[in-house]
C-alpha cells in the first residue's frame, strides 16, 4: 500500500502509490484508472480475453473495471469491439487461405451460401403416406374403457358441485 498524507480533517491529500502499478488514488482515496492500465485492458480484450483475464493482465480488480465501465459506457462498446479482433483475424486468414486451398474454399461456401453450395439433400416421395397406426381391438377397448372412466368421474364431479 502507498504512503498517505492527510490534512487536519483526516482527508487524504496525497498518496505515494509507486508500489501499485496500473492504478492511482484520487483525493477521496478511491482507486482510479490510469492510461497505461486502460491500454493493458484494451490489449487483453483485443486478444479475446475474458474480463477476469484482462484484469489479471492489467493488475486491477474486477470491481475497479466494472466501476470504470459504469462511469464510461463508451469503454464497454470499445471492449465489445476489441473482443471481436480474433474473429476478424481468423476471417482474414481464412479468406487468404481460400486461394491456396480449394477444399477450404468449398467448406467456406457451404457454410456461407447454404442454399447454393450446401450439402443438404432433398428427398422426394410419391405415393401414400400413412400417418396413423392401426390399433388392435385390445388397444381400442382400453381406450374406450379409459374414456368411459373419465366421463363417470366428470359426472360425479358435477354432482358434487351442485
């Protein structure tokens, strides 16, 4: 922890915080971000790191990150954008590799233009399709018995309600 200097009322007026990298204290004694910390966070987010990993790299607490984001909503949008950097890099590599690798090109088209290049197969059928299975006499009797029992219960229930 740094060395604090306080005024006659006990408020912090100066803090030597050379032992804490990435943050500094403001006059209220709360930690605040410094440009080097924000740069480290942006580097981590550009690598696709989670918030926890970015905080570890920047040597700050997650609480400080979330407080900073609450006060700086534009940083949240920047973070979202930076987290897409690995996807963009992969996409660039993929497109560059299409020229040298025709199989990769075909796989790319199968996924991006499914209607035209997809491997989906169509099955055409002509004739009659039976959707209802024929029931045996025993199955029909069980269903009839079940329905009769339900009707009896409904009749008894309506008599009790009267």
